[in-house]
C-alpha cells in the first residue's frame, strides 16, 4: 500500500463511500501480533453522519485500551 509506483491502489477502500455520499470513518479496531493497529471502517446511511459518529464512539468504548504507536522495524 505504500508503493510510490502504485499511488492509487488504496483508494478502493474510500471511493465508493465518497461517491455515494455515505458518511464513513476509520478507527483502530485492535492490534495484530506485532502490535500494529488494525483499522475498522464504519459506514452509515447517506446523510447519517451523527449515526456514524455515535457508532464510532460506542466502538471506542468497547474496544479496550489503546497502545503507543509502534515503531516500524529498520531495514
């Protein structure tokens, strides 16, 4: 996903919601075995921004504690 030769491959996760005007947010859903965050995308009905924000707040309350941001390994 961070390949400069392919700068637009990541937009497949956001374009459908931008084009349909559905509100969406990304939130940390937990961590993998190495401690890196795993993202969750919450998408709502068109114009239901308040519902999406409420779901995000509820998810944060249930998710558990956050960890410090990991440092990528040096190459």
